[in-house]
């Protein structure tokens, strides 16, 4: 797994934890954390798919 995908997954996990803590405390700032978790999750998938496509292109060439 690419390093950037791992970083994005770590950010996603931390954002989810921050959202849970924020909602438990009664703050609606957790919505921002949920959006950040979604963004970082999509970034992780992008980097994984890009690395997989590059690996397949290198194998076929």
C-alpha cells in the first residue's frame, strides 16, 4: 500500500474519532470532522487505485 494512502487512512481514522468525541460532547463541529473523514477516505482509495493501475501498466509493458 502506498505511503500516501496510509497517511490518508490515518487522517480518516483520526477524523472519525474526533467526530465521535465532538458529537458526544454535544458540538456540531463534528460535521466538519465527518466531511474530513470522507475526503481522506476518498483520497486513500484514489492512491490505492492509482498504485494498482501503475503496477498493472508496468507488468503489461
